[in-house]
């Protein structure tokens, strides 16, 4: 059943974006790193208010990550942001990047970053630092294996310089996302539970702790995943679970995915597609 996007009820209760405390100090550290970035365009922290259907976001305490993991995430965040913060591209560079996006990337991700194929992610509106990191991880550098193994993307990134990657990341980040919809109301409750609270009985942290209550993420490490194709999210969670994908900072996603069943993955992936 193809349902429309979940709409905000008349009496919906809103919560400030990033207002939850699901990941405890880990999310605080990430936000600290975010506030210290200098990429020209800053989001107003806490300024937006997002609808969370008709149930208020409750403060949940999921299992805390270790002190070593927290410092690792902080260091990676600072490094990623310093790498992305480079000289702005010239008009000629921008034109070349736009041509690349519309003639090559468009085949799988759409010219405006909105993929029509559920197996390929939409890139529109994604945090530029996160997009740069993924492009960088897909490419083999100095003869070493790529950090993120994908034969198609390895070919696509082989000829790209870091400047090209930054340009493409900025281009797709500037596009407007056309969000997908959740399609399975029968699994909504389960997906919502995992997203908001996780499952303390098996040490499962909430998704909202790192990706925010509305799925908008915390740049550059935690991507915006609201409105993403459910099929793509499901595939990535399963890849993290079996170790096929392993470019997550401090093993965060591999740890989370290892605690999820197939049914839970499908439910939370569908729920994520309906987030706004």
C-alpha cells in the first residue's frame, strides 16, 4: 500500500530540532564540533521546530558510548570539517561541476540530486561535509583499498580530485530534496519506537540521538536521512550489520545495525522515509 507522507495533525506537538538527549554526551560532542565549523552557510541551531506527529518527543537515555568512542567521534568530526573547508570554486569550476552532476551523476542520482531509483540514494540537501566524505571514501588513494567498497562508485570517483568532490558535494547540498514517503502503516509503531527510543533491553541506541528527531542529522558525520528511499536505508543497515560497509566513525552504525532484526530494519527504514 502506497501511503502519502505522514502529515502533521492539527494538534501535533512540536519539539525543537535536536532537542532530545537520546545519545547523551555523544550527541553533545557532535553538536559542539558542528558549532565550530566554518563553511559559510550555518544552520541556526535550535531555531527550527519540527512536527513529530501527535506525540511529543520524550527524553530517552540510550546506552552511552564509551569515552574512547566519544573522543574518536570528536576528532573525526573536526578533521572532516577542516578537510572540507577549502577555497571556494571559481565560476569556471562551478560550471564544470554542474555539467558533471547533470551528465554523469544524474544517471543514478538525478540531475537535481533526487534519485528516482530506490536502490540509489537521493543526494539533494545532504550535508556537504558528509557527501565529500563518502566520495572520498569510495576512491582508492595511493594504491590503498577504498574505505567504502562499491565497484560502481569506485569507477565514478576514480578521476575526481578532492576539489571536484568538494564541488559536487556543495552542488548537491544546494539542491532541494523531494522526500519519499512511508508506505507501511502497520509497521509505523515499531519504526517510531526504534527511531525515538531504541531498545535498552538489547543495548540499542535510538536513531534520533545521532540523526535528530526529524532525521536531519548533525553534519558532517551524521547524515540527513529523512525522506530517503526506504529500500536504500534498509540495504545500508544490512551492509553495516554484516560488515560490508565499514566507513562509519567509531563503528557506530555497525554496532547499531548488529542489534537489529530484519523486521526492525525494514520498519525503521520505512519510518525514516516518512519523516519531515
